[in-house]
């Protein structure tokens, strides 16, 4: 009986640890403050629409899930997402930059 309780507690602890590592972005939100200037010009304007390459509603990044931001930026970097401006900007970012930006925007 005691052994079963210990095993269940260890499993519960392991699951909590695994979930916390999945939900936390690996980036540093504070470090991203020096990296957001290229994002704010479009994503920091409520209701902004671009004119190039066509009219496009620019999404708000603040409050978005970090995992989504990472996947989107990686998509622009590897070519599975296509927008000329985003592709050009993201190619200059390191993986750490991407994770930092995701951490920042998921909290702001």
C-alpha cells in the first residue's frame, strides 16, 4: 500500500514537472526588449494593415501563446510560411531570438 502511494506521488510529480517545462517558453522576455523594435512597427499598431505584397491584416502578438509564435517564426524562417517582409526579418533571427520574442509577447 505504501509503495503504491509513493509510486503515485512520484508519477504525479513527474507529470507536473513535464507540464511545467512544456508550458514555459525557453526564451528570456527581458532580453527581448532590445529585439522588439522590428516587430512594433507593424504588430504594435492596433488594426494595422499592410499594403505589400497585398492588403493584409497584421495580427496582434501580445498575449499570443509562445509556442504559436515560435512555430510561426520558424515557418517563415524555413519557408513553410510565406510573407516577404516577415521572411526577410526572421532570417536574421537566431533560435534564441525567436524564443526570447515568443516569451516576451506571450506575457505582454
